[in-house]
C-alpha cells in the first residue's frame, strides 16, 4: 500500500476533488494543458478515475529456465556477462548477455548514450525487469529496467501501468511520473473520498470500502486486493446508474398521467370468442395480461415487448388495441417501412373481417383524397384503429383521443419521433414498443431500465425449428438443386442479397447479376424481384406476385428483412452472408419457418472468412434463439453498435463491461429495486450519503429523458 515517504513534500497543499491538476506537484499550466488534451484529465477526481491498464508484480523473481512465451513483464536476478556494441549507424546497438544459474537471455539497447553504457553494472548481482520475447530459439529483453538489489525501494504493492502515449512520454510524462503523481494523490484519499454506499449493503455484499477501493485500484498489495477493489468500483458504477433509472421510473409512475382503461368489453370479447383463429400461446397470454394491468391504471404505460420473429406479437398488439377501443379510445400502430405497414394493415383487416371494425392505412403513398378522409375520421373519432408509417407522426394528423400507440420494430424509430407520439393527446397515450431484435439482458437492464419489459419466449405450437446450413460457392449447384426439390414440393424460395449503403451501386449490380443467374437456372419457374429502388406500386406488385404463389422465387435485398410474411416460403438463401450482421441474419431467417413445413436457411459465403464472420455464421447454424444470438452479437460488436450509432455512448461506463459484468449489473439492479421500494425518497439516514452522492454526480447526466 502507499507508504508515507513523500508526505512532507506534499502535505502543504490540501487537495479536493475539484482541484485543477495544474496545481499538482510537477504539472503546472503547460503540462496540465497537454494532459487534458491527450487524456481528458483536468481535476484530481479525474486522476483518481484514471485507472491503470495493468500491474507489474515485482515480488516474483523468475528463473531463466522457467521463461515461457507470452508471459507479462518478468523479473530476473543475475549478472550481465558481456556487453558489446554491434552494427553501425542506424543499426548500431548495444548487446549483452544476462545470466542466472539456470540459463542466459540476450539483452539489447537500440538507442543508448555513452552514459548509459558506462552505468550498466557488469558482473554484479542485479535485478532486471521487462518483457522477455522469444526469438531465434533464445529469449531476449530490450531496454530492461535495472535495479541493484541493495538500492531497491521497498515496495509492497504492484506497480500500476497507466494508459499513456508517446506524446506524453516525450515530454517526460512517463510511467514513473504518473506513478508518483497518483501516489501523492492517494495519500490524501482519507480526506478526498467519502463512502457513498450504506454500511449494511457493503456488509451484505462483502464490498470493499470506497477509500480502500481507490487505493487498491492504483496500488494493490496483490491481485486479490485488486479484484476486490475492481468489484467494488464496478458495483458502485452499476448501482448509481440503476439508481438513476429507478428513481426516474418511480417519478414517472407517480407523476405521469395516463388514460385508465378499466374495462374489457364487447369489441375484445367478441373478437376473442368468435374470430380468434388460433389459441394464444401461454407467453402471449401472459404478456397480454401485463399490458392489460398497465393500461388499467391512470399512469402512462411504457412497455417494451420483445419477442422473436414469428412469436406472434401482432396478435398481442391487436388485442391491446381492442381493449383501447372498449374504453372509447383510438389506437395507432406504426411500422418502419411501407411494406411492413401494408402487411400489418392487410393482416389486421383480415382478422377483423366480419367484426364490423374498420382499420385504415396511412403511409407516404396514401392518395390525397383518401388521406383527407382519414384525417377527418381521426379527428372526428369515427376511425378507431390506424396502421401506418412515419406519416402518422405528421402534425396534420390529429386524433380525437389517442389512447394507445404501438411501435413495431422499435430500433428504427428515433427518440424524437417517439416524442411526437406523446404529444398527440393531452394525456399521453400508452406506448407499446415491439421489437423482434431481442436485446441482451444486461443491455436491456441498462438501456431500457426505465421501461417495463415483456417477453414472448415461446413460439406458436407446431413450428419446426429452421434448419440452418453454411455453404460455399463450390456448393452452389447443389444448393440450387435443393431449392428446386423444395419448389417441386410446392414451396417458395427467397434469395437475399446484401445492400449496404456505402457501396450501393456495386450491391445493386450484384443483385441484378444474381437475378439473371437465377432466371437462367430456374427458367421453368417464375422469379420476381424486390429492392429499394422500386416504386411503391412496383414493390407491391412484386410482393403480391410472390405472396399469391404465382412466383416460386423472390430475389430481394434486405427490404424484406422486416416483417414480410409468406408462410409457404420454406427456403431462405442468403448470399454473401458474411456481410450481414448477426441480428440482420436472424431477422432474415425469420422470413421462413412461418408455416407448418420444415424450413431451411442457407448461408452462402466466400471460401475465406474472417474469424468474426466465421463466429457469426457458426452461431446462426447452431441456434435459433434470438436472445442467444443477441448475446453473441454484443460480444462481437459491443453494446454501442447494437443500439445503433444514434444511441451509442448512452451506456458509457467507466469500468463496467456489459458482457463480462452481467452478474454485477443484475445484482445492482435488484439492490436498487429493493432500496427504492422500501425508501422511495432515500430519506432514511442510512441512505443519505448515497442520495447526496447521486445528486452531485449523476443528476442530469443521463442523456435520455423520460421518453423511451
Ligand atoms: P411477429 O412476432 O414476428 O410479429 P407475427 O405476429 O407476424 O409474428 O406472427 C407470425 C405468424 O404466427 C402469423 O402468421 C400469425 O398469424 C401466427 N400466430 C401468431 N400467434 C399464433 C398462435 N398463438 N398460434 C398459431 N399461430 C400464431
Ligand atoms: Mg411482426
């Protein structure tokens, strides 16, 4: 731990957390500027949170015979035997042999001064320290740190190594500098750091104190101390984030009005008893109950409905809309694309046929005359259910009393757009966000913590899991033959090509070539095509041609990713599958397996794959579980990319890792829930320190507002 060697020199200046680093010993205005620019550090507190990237253990002395490749820095004890200059000019270097009783390693200095050369203690018992690399059957160490044993500083802690850069090192801000600086700051920890977690909690969770944690994160006595410090700081970070969400959620529940839907009436009951085409799965029933309970209360519902592709979210949405109707309210359902809105519209119209309930569709391509009628019927209250795209959000669209807004495929809608929905009624409508891209649980806990989450984790009965296989170019003919066999059995096939915006022209060319190729190969069948450059009417016609069964094959871009529903399609061939992300592959695969037949997904790739692509393809072949896939996706891409650029940076943790620290996040969430339920205003004396810390540090820092 930190010793008090330098105390006298430093104790004159009493620090506090906000002290500018300019005033720290050895810094001054110019270096302060540099440090701020390179490391983003400007206060003492920033320095305390400037964590080492690794630690050096100088307590262990290796024998040369025990050296292995890939060890971290090691310490050896022995003598420098030979020292000679070799090479000339730029290749000139100083070379030596270092020996202990078990073997020899080469030493080398590439740039050195005469002074250094003269200083090197040849033939004396010394300690050297550095990274031993294995080269030409021999271990060698470049620029080792050298210490003569008697002169050695007594250090009973691991040496921290801080993130640094050449720019800093060149100006003398090297590891030694940072180590001394942090040592001095750490001496003042007893006055700088106050505990912010209640005592009972630390005892219960066996957490290290805050002061000890900061000391041990910089200068741990050993790895066990480091781990305890790490755990404490991670927990603290997770805890205060969760506290923020928890308090916000609680505030929302006590303060934001919503329209209570107390009854389930004729619209719902009539439909449920006479028109429901299948039994609900028990997951659908459970989720519906959760929604129903929410909407009963005079508080706005904010619920995220997660359910894999094909799990039957649409039916849950429709039944919820019927409850709204039973209570005299209107509903709208929004989808991110025209095709999807169209499909929801026809699906829902079909289900409601015979019930006497009208549904209308509002999209960018709705004719003006029709649009006008819809606007009037919405503001007059004659129309109860509207399906649409972003067009629904336009200011001109006014509802008489919008009570429920359902957003399908949530990740495509921005926060600002959702805010517009809120404003469509004096008392904001209940919000149900549906997503088929399951979000890893830790991420959901962090990112959607102020939302309630419902999960449909069960597929309708009778579904056969989709069989997924990986095939390469050389297998193409056998893939085509397989497709042909399926067509003969009466099935339909999708071929999907990547369309990535940066190289759209190239992708478009690939798509066209693929289309021609398939036309030739399947000249005895009807092939249709769907891509983003087509006019809405053309897209419609193509969709219709395929959905009606007139075309056996559809060649498409990822336009079909979201929601397209043709139950008779049983094979999905994904071309250049290595170019798709995991969640996109999963979405695409969900286009098949919607009927009773066995379905297949074939991932075509080039022969050579990067490790990451291989892992993606392998994951797809191994599992159909969207949650598992999203976990792997997060490991591969990190949380920022999963949430989308728009939202990345929201989960901006200092120490926590959403993948590794799932347990800690879960524990912190549960702890916070317990605390808030018992002491919602954090007014118990045990909770005051925590409350003040939260208010000082976190209030206003969460970038997202109360809108999900
Ligand atoms: P998603 O969750 O992907 O939106 P859908 O709502 O489109 O899924 O449902 C997929 C298919 O499953 C639809 O054809 C739908 O009619 C059907 N379906 C939904 N629920 C059930 C159920 N409980 N039993 C049988 N089929 C169902
Ligand atoms: Mg859907």
